[in-house]
C-alpha cells in the first residue's frame, strides 16, 4: 500500500502544480485552455497522500521484526512453510500406495522397503 501511495505522489504533484498555475492564470485574467483538464482537488489529495505515507511507514516500522535474520526467526519462518498435518498424512499414504505392489512380491526391491520405512516418520510427525 505504501508503494502505491508513493507511486501516486508524482502525478498528484503535477496535477496540483497545474491547478495552482490555472488559479494564477485565472486570477491574472489569462487563458487557461492550454493547460488541459485540471483536477481542482489535486492539492488536497496530494496533502492527504503525503500525510498518509509517514503513517504507513510508521506502521511498517512497528510491525517489522528487528531480529528477522536470527536463527530463531528463520526457524519460525521455515516452520510456517511446512505442510500441515493433513498434507503430511496424505504424503505418507501416497508413498505407501506407490510401493505397495512392489512389497507384495516375495523378494521386494530394497528401495521399496526403504520408502515404506520413510513413510513411517512422515506419518508420525502428524500424530
């Protein structure tokens, strides 16, 4: 939101300048036709946007974590990106289903056995 407000500042400043110039020329009795469309509220909008930017910047600064780059915060971020319990249970079940037919044989492939064992800890994490 702050970036959008900052993006609007330059066009609003131009519009406010054009509105001021229009008022000056009108007061002098000169033609303002060459100025094109004028936004008479541009100066007020510019003031409002200009006042809102520091407020938003203060909110961002207050919400920012000063310790964002510490091992604890990085671990919290990593934890928040982990799949949920339901998704992990689905992964374990899908892994078991994928190797089930290989395990049905008298001499299963060692990789199928290893993958089945791997599904156990994945499912236990969900418990």
